[in-house]
């Protein structure tokens, strides 16, 4: 039996919600795999905005985009995703179709540089503001490393507040080996103001 990874599930969700010409955000570009994927979905008439606090991640992503010939439709920022609303053009407020978060540390990089709970929550607030109605935020979270557990609890609480306020609908995907330390995928759909 083929085992579908949570990353593949996230990509399947994104494919259903992104069309050529759309705008998307990769909140954690890392090694650039998700950025290339998003750039392929939006095509040359769309635009992807990518963020990472590590210069190495931004450079690796830039090179990967170049190899895949999709650098022109991507704007990369060496900065925190908490500031995404400040970096994006103002006219795109409420126009973003998808925001992807892949939390934790850079694979193959410095494992002490991880996403931070407070910053992640600020980034989720910013992402919600940027998102179009019907738009989607995907959050791949890793509670297995120190700090990742606390971050997931905080992100889940943020999701619950969004649901209680009827601002978002939340779907949770567990790993096939469901344990408290296993990765988790949260898919958040922005509801329309009219319900
Ligand atoms: C799991 S990796 C991302 C993997 C990536 N999506 C890929 O396809 O290769 C997490 C990344 O988040 C970055 N990061 C940590 N804090 C951040 C922040 N405040 N803003 C933006 N990126 C951050 C890390 O530097 C790291 O590269």
C-alpha cells in the first residue's frame, strides 16, 4: 500500500486551491521544495512570495528556482514571516490564495534555528489578513523536537479561536503512525464574511 506523506497531502490540497495567475506565500522556504511547487502551480502569470530568516535557505531556494526555470514568478525575502504583510504589495491584501508553513528546522542545516511559537502566531495572523475568502493556509508542524511541541499546542489554540469566531474551518491530518510526537498537518480555510 502506498503511504501518502503529510507533505504530499498538503500539496494535494494546494493544487485544488491554486490556479495559474494566482498569488501564494511560502512562509518558510527552507530548501525551496515547496517554493518550486507553488511557483509551478501559479505559473509565469502568478506570483509567489517566499520568506526565510536564514540567508543560506534563501540562496538555496533561489538556486533551485533557477534550475527549475521559475525564478521570475517568485519574490524571495530574507526576513521573518511575521512581517509578511509589510513585505507584500498593499494591493494584494485579501488576494492571496494559499499560504504554506513548514515549521521546524532547515533539513540539512542548523537544527538550533527553528520556527518560534510567538513569531509563528504573528505570521498566522498576518497570513489570515492577506488571504482571500476561500483561501487556504497549510501548516505542517513537528511536535517531536524541543519547542515544536509547545508551538503545535499554540497553533492548535490559534485554530480553535479562528473556528470559534467562524473565521476559518480547520482540517487536521495525522501521520499514519499517530503518536504525540508525530508530525501533523493543519489545513485552514478562510470563511467568507457572509458565512
Ligand atoms: C522545515 S524548514 C522549511 C522547508 C521548506 N518548506 C522546503 O520545502 O524545503 C523550516 C524553515 O523555516 C525557517 N524559519 C524559521 N523561523 C522563521 C521565520 N520567523 N520566518 C521565516 N522562516 C523561518 C527556517 O530557517 C527553516 O529554513
